[in-house]
């Protein structure tokens, strides 16, 4: 299954909780990341991804990271699109220092989510 197909199949509503999380925005922004064709858009798209799956300014991520992180990693590791790849790597670099924001979400604790993300991100630490 392609990355775009994977993005479309995810039920982003499942990760709702925070009033700031907008599940309807996740799929389009991840699809934009996967199909970047202009280096001039990379910073903007990177910020949009971080702001959609979390709060870029606060340095937090929402529970949607549970599905989004695998997509971002797949783009960083498996794409032939170098613009998407570099943008995804930049997002991963930023996410390393982010913390969970699970406000209104009860399916996982902040500690469990932080541990899960850390294990996936360990190889991206510099």
C-alpha cells in the first residue's frame, strides 16, 4: 500500500481530544508532505505538519502522532521524492524535542505516548 493510500485509510477522528486538534486537517497536510515538488514550500509544509499533529509553538504533539509518525518516517525513509524526504527528516528532527499533549484523550497516558514516540525516534537523535 502506498503512503498516500495509508494516509487516506487512517481514521484521524480516533485521536480527537484537544480542542486544538483538527482531524480533518491531518490527511491533506500529510498528503502535501508526501507529494512536495517545490523546495520553496518545504518550510511551510513542515510547519503545517507540526501544527496539525501538535502545537509547533508549544513543542507538543497530539495523540495523532500514533499514526502520523509512521507516515512521516515512511516518507523520510522510503520516498524517491528528495524534497518530501528532506522535509520529513526536518519534521522528525523537530519532533525529537516535543512532548505529548493528551488533553481530552484517555486511551493512552502522556508517559506511555512519550515512551512510544521516543522508541520510534531514537535513531533520529543527533
